């Protein structure tokens, strides 16, 4: 039987290493290292404070670079420590593979091919989540993670929790990360995407042993809690800053605004009423007082009502930071119709009490809803009128 050919030349040419973070995986680590070595000799093992036979196993592979420390500090620290070491050794890329045996080293060429096509992208090994022995909680957690990754970045990935990845280390230089455990793999994807680094999938195989043989260091309550806190922070930053920033960058990039108008606003395949309704609804959602959830709600409802999602999101960006003070002030003015006493300036009173706060909040909420309805209807009417006039002007004359 012919020996599996080595891919060392490709690893050397691209300055790629394979990184194996491990914590108490003595039962599978040796085979994982041996299998990876059949593809490349550029292997780094990060021993994250293991207390089993890991050290003795690593002694059997003197050709492997080892980074060890104690005590155990979590996968995020293991990866961050490994990345720093790899950069010091002159590597530009690191392919991370789990030490528990669930990943197949024969998928390494998939990453080598992908890096040739996209040299500045994070490549995520997308697993088949419907295969035998896949834990149900993993499937749910992955869908949950995919959803929040989409909210935070606007990108869709089939598997955001896979640990089989290729990282362009040179592109991540200068970035400071904060997460220490499993949630690091979410942080690095989202923040890299915000920086303009592509995050792309590549299909890989996965092996999940039967439940009685499975070893996992994932702590459901603690780790899900940490991931939940991280997603809360990332969603807040995305909705308050990243998405408005990207929108403004898109609008003011030469040719983009005209292209967007041509593809969505002046698209002949879509009715005038649907376009106008999309813009009117977007303006309404941009003003309605559900700060922090406007874009998410707008996107979900636009999908539900089969509106033009691009136009809805563009119109909802009426609530970008420079416009917020104007919207808030107009909301208070509109709220005067619903209160007996104007509470616009009540916050500047001395001796503020709960009743004053209630009046102020009541005037703002009723006013912002009124403003949202009025502005939405006005945007719908103006858009409908302009599009109808434009289409009449474009209609060829009958001879």
C-alpha cells in the first residue's frame, strides 16, 4: 500500500503550521499527532495544563514543537498562546485541529487549497451536523451560534462552532482579544469580520464517538453563560456602531449608492407598491423606540412580510447616531399631543421624582410611536409618488 504523500512543500511555501491545543486528551492525542505528521512536519502542540499522560506522549514525538504551561487556562488562552508562538517561529498561518480525534487530518489539503483561493480569510471547517452520533445539544448550540453570528456580522455560515480552522496569523496581528475559554473562537471570527477579514466555510468530515466513549471539557452552564454574555456585548456593538459604520461606508463609496438604487429601488421586476411599502416600513422601524433591536426586528419582519429587505434596512438606518438627537427631540414634540402637561424639559428640574420620570418617558414613547407612524406613511407616500412618476416617464410613447 502506497504511503500517503507529504504536503510539507505546500506548508513551507505558505508558512503554515498545524496547531493542536490539548487538555487531558491522552487517549487520542498520539494518533492525532501521528496522522498529522503524515501530512506535514510543521506541527505545534499547546499543552494547556494537562494532568494526565500528555507529557509522556509528547516525548514520543521530538519533531513536534511543544508549548506547555500550568495550570489549565482554557482553549482561548491555548490558541492565543499558540498563535503568538507560531508568529515568533515565522508562520503566517495556523490550522487548528482538536486533539480529541473528531477531526480528520486527511482534510488538511482542503485548507491548503482554500488558502490559495482566499489568502486573507479565516477558513472554518464546516461539519455535517446531521450525521450519526452527533449530540442533539451540539446541533442546537450550533444553530444558535450561527444565528447570532449572522446578526453580528451579516454573514451566514453553516458551522460557526467548528474548531477545525485556518487562521491568517499575519492578518490578526495587532488585534487584542479578551476571551479565554471556548468563546474565543466566536470573538475572533466576529471581530476579524468587522476588520474586513473574510470568514469562509470549507466542508470537512467529523467523527463523533458514541456517548459512552466521548470526552468533552465543555461545561454547559458556565460556557453557555460566557458565550451569552459575549454575544450580548457583540450584538450591542454591532447594532450601535458596526452596522451603521458599514452602511455609511457603503453609501459613500463611489458607485455603491447608484448601484443599490438601480438594483433595488428602480428594479422593474418588483412592484412600485412593494418598494414604497418597504421604505415606509424601514423608516417606521428605524424610529420605533426599541433601541438596540431595531435592525434585527426590521430584518425579521421584512422577511415575514416578504418586503424588500435591502430597502427596509437602508431606510431603517434613519436612526444612525447623527440623527438620533433629532429623532428624540421630534419624538418629544409629537408626544405633546398625548399629554396634558409638556414634560420635554422635566429632566432639567431640581428635585426630580418618579412621577416626573414617568411623564417624561410616557411623552417620549407615545411621541416616538406617533413620529414613526407619520414618518413611515410620509416616506411611503413620497416614494410611491416618485417611483410612479419615474416609471411613467420611462414608459415608451405609443405610436
